[in-house]
């Protein structure tokens, strides 16, 4: 019988042969993953829809990252993205694109959807309580960070990319906000 440490090491070596940063693609976090010691800061979980509070807490405690894919989750019946739930447990999600043959594969779409869906869900709770929304607690800055620095952290690349910081690599996109589309006018 392997120890948790041996099992984790074997799991990590196998994943690292396939991927630079291991990812577990799952709608539910199997508690056995944690019991085997496989939830860790260098693991990225995708989707994580419909988890129980205990599972969100396990993810938060482990330091694992979670990537949400708003368009896919809505279109493929996974449920709403779990942005609010993750934030309540101190997990800042990254944004991803999954199954691009069924949805738009651009990050602007993912950012708009993540923000719109979360605002709609939150506003619905407020309306049900008989109140009017006063302030939106998820901002465009939060969602931009999900798409940039949080994505870099999920991939273990946050020391190299993810922010406009001296010494980091960067691709800069300039967009004319007055145009009807968001086609870049220049890429640096």
C-alpha cells in the first residue's frame, strides 16, 4: 500500500509527463482526491460546478486553483459558473475556454459572460429579498484579473506573465473602444 506522499508523487510525475501544470477536469471534486493528498497548490481544477461547501473548503485549504469556463458551463448543462462560491471561500478563479467547437473561443466573451452571469445571479437574490441592487460587488477589474494574473497563477507562470510589471513578458493589445467590435487595432 502506497503512502499519501508516494501516491501524490506518482500522480504528479504522470501528469507532468503530459502537462506542465496538472489539471483535473471535473464537475465534482471527488473527496478521494483530497484524501490521497492530491489536492495541492500546483493542481488546477476545471468547472467545479455543484460542489458541497465541504468541497469548496477543501479546495481553498489546499491552495489548488479553479478555472471556470462560463460559456461552456452554461451551454453544456454544467450549471452556472461558481464564481461567487469560490470567492466566498477565498479562491479567486481563472477564466478558461473549453470545447471551442460549441462556443466562442475568445477571452472577451468569457469575461463578459462571467461578469454578466454573476451580476444576474446576485441581482436575482436581491430582488427576491424585496430590495434593489445598490452596488455590484464583482467588478470588471476582478474579471480582468481572473483572465490575466489568476490564469497565470493557475498555470504556475505568475512570476513570468500575468501583469504589466518590469521584468515580465507581456503581449499588449490595443482596442478602440468606440468600434462596434473588439478587434485589436495593434498587437505589441
